[in-house]
């Protein structure tokens, strides 16, 4: 052991054993020297290898707007694009003129380094190559390049307006390689394909989920190109439209039937019904302006408005008919079939089948009304409207009484149909909203 120590001491003294040189400490001059060495003879248009694998992640900052009429989605964000370029690897000091491992990163721009040609395939504003000469690229010592181009991406989004205004839309952002085929460049996802760490909520739309999937290979003239798809599921926030659209529409629908409660002598029946009809026409126009002109999907709210608008138009016609009957001269004799039909309808609607007896002859039907004593006896069994109806039928039927009967009949029919249609529409919209 002592002999070996003496040998090493003598060898070192004679210069036979040289100490290992220390790593050069980082300095701007050292980085400049490394740049000259790496980029000397570097060809920007030459692929780093035969097939370059590109890893992409989409970071969404905010949803700017989703215009379902124009079917356009606008989001702010940036892409994280990562690939390997072995020509820019200085991690192994044996492949360089000296040890540059203390230089951890280099920064450059797209003018000096090869980059993949990427496009937003479904863009509606700019379908050019994604580029920005001011965005720096980070080059790691092993040749890994990280590029983060940012922008406002405006893409086409096919809208489903069936459940508008409480609708849920699914939009996509499609990224494809341009010029480079699948044999040159293949696109793939990073471990976290969609990053929402910096996402800011939108006041109108709620981002329910974000996912990614591989697109079908795009082929042009038999040559395929790699493509990725990022899917965003957006749900409209309900409160604004419930207060400003659905509630007023349902409230005005009830007003249509209220025209039959106005007395004919007030002179306001026609004006009231026309006002409600006009209000619905305005709402229908406003909603039509906010949804796309497409026949692929039909909006339930539009169907509802058309139905209520039909009820409103029918109420105008029926109100005119009721007024014409009410102000009919008493000298005009009421035909027998009008009296019989009125009695039958009144008994059926009032549920009086159990309170009358019908006898049929060959071609005529006679309705025998109960006398006053019988009416008094059944007052405790039947509700007041039924008793009142029986008393009215026991007196002489006039044109004015007939108009009042018509108002009651039309009111009951209208209010029943409006309630049924409104409940069905609200159920369809809200069930879809809470289950989608």
C-alpha cells in the first residue's frame, strides 16, 4: 500500500498524471460559444429525423364567446408543443468541443430552429400556419424543444338549438400538420392533453368538460396527415334566460286566456287580445334572431312560441265571434239547434251528466232540466258553479247569456291547453339541462 502511494506521488510530480479539468462556469461568452457550435451548419428546413414525434397540449385561458347564431366559438389560450432535435443536444461533453453542461437552456425563435407546420383546421378567421416570431423557444440540453404559441382561436362550432336557451353545446378545436405527412411528422398528446389550471370562467357559458381524441387521418391525393381534436363541452348559465325569456313567455301565455274573463261591455277584449298577440310576435322575432337559420335541429322554444301564437290568433277570432253574439239584437230569434247544442256543451263541460236525464227519439234529443226544488236539494252535493249553470239553463237563454257561456267554455279550453303545452316545454328543457 505504501509502495503504491509513493508511486502515485512520484508519477504526479513528474507530470505523468494530469488533474481532470473543471467544468466551465456559465457565462454569456460560454453560451455564445455553444450557440456558434450548435447552429454552425444548422439547416432550418431539414427535419431533425425521418419521423418527428410532436407532443401537444392545449391550455385554455378563457372562453370569450360562443355565438350559436353564427356557429362560432372563440377561446383564448396557448399550445405547448414539444419535440426532440438531436442536432441541438449538448448534454454529452464528448460530442462537443468542450463541456457545456453548465448551460442549462438556450432560447431562440422560429427563424433559427426547425418547427412543425401546424394549423387550426376548423378555424373561421385565419387558417394559416401557427407562427409568431416574437415567441421564444426553450431548448433543453438534451435537444428537447418547448414552444408555446398563444392566440385567440375562433373555430366553427355546429350548434344544437333544440333546448335553447338552456342548451349544451359541444365544440372542437382541430389541430393538423400542414405539408408534413404522417411519415414526416406524427402528432400526439402530452400526459395532460388539456390544461385548465389558468382557466377563467365565462359569465354566459360554463365549461363542463374538456377532452381530447385522435382525429381520423386527413388524406389528400392519397397522402395522409396527422391530426388531433380537443373537445369542449359548454353549458349555458340559466339564470339570465329564465328571468328574461322563459318566465315572461309563460306569463304572457296565461294572459291569452284572460281575455275571456273581460266583460264584453268593457270594450277592451279585442285590444287586450291583440296586444298579447303582438307581444308574442315580438318575442318570436327576437328569439329567431338569436338562433341559426337551420332546419337540422328545431328549437322547442320556437315551437312553443308558435303554438302560443296560434292560441293568441285563435283567441282574437273567438273574441270577435263572442262579441258579435253578445251584441246581437234580441229581436233575432235563436234557432233551436243553437239552444240544444249550447245545453249539451254546457252540461258536458260542467260535468252535469249525472244531474240530467236524456231521452232519445228517432232524430231529436231532448234535455230535461231539473226543476227548482231538485236544484235546491242537490245544492249541497254539487259545487256552486254547477248549480249556477243549472239555474241559468232553467231560465230563458238569450244572446248575452250565450256569449257568457262561450267565454267560460273558451277560457277553460284555452287555459288547459296553455298549461299542458307550457308544462311539457319546461319539462323537456329543464330535464335535458340537469341530465346533460
